[in-house]
């Protein structure tokens, strides 16, 4: 019995040793772009174009918002906050619509506005920045009484 088990075990091991793995499946024809196209995707021009499209969309979305209604939604959800931004890495925090004196006794959190860094990608981005500052001014003035 031991000899039979030993013989079968050896046969199985030998079979495993001579088994050949299947060759890798051929890669399907790639629809990937050339190296140059992939490089251009990350070029300054491509990044600016992409960001301009994003800010064009954000500008449309912002035009549909009403600061007074947004303040009422925030109050009803108990999410009291003011909008703020920084124009670059070393610039001070700016809270549109409010003075430093008004900010001394403030009890609201601050929420960072997107798109206000030290780079302007183009016309749509510049227009978005102007519109978001105006929106933030109106929002902050309406929210401020709830932050005292």
C-alpha cells in the first residue's frame, strides 16, 4: 500500500514538473496614443485648456446660485461658516465683505473657496474669480449676523 501511494505521489509530482505554462495572451491592439500625445496631455497648454473648461462650467454653476438662499440652507442645516480665500501661498487669508474688526468676535468656521490660487489659467478662470469674490461678499454679509 505504501509503495502504491509513493508511486502515485511521484507520478503526480512528475506530471507537475513537465507541465508547461500557457503562453501569455497576446495584447490586444492598443488604442493608446503615441508617446508624443501622452506627453502633450500634460503640457502647459493642455493643462490650461482643461482648467479653462472646468472654470467655464463652475462659472455657469455659480451664476445659478443665490447667496441669500445658500445662507438660509446653511442655517437650516446648522452649518454656519464664512467663505474665505488666499491668493497665493504666502498671502494672508481674505474674507470678502468683512473687516478685521468684524472678524474679532466671529464664531463661525471658515470655508476655503476653490480656484483662488496664484495662477490664472485664462479668461474663464479670471471671470470665475471675480464672480466668486462677489458671491462670497454677499454670502458673508448675509451670514455674518449668525456668526456673532
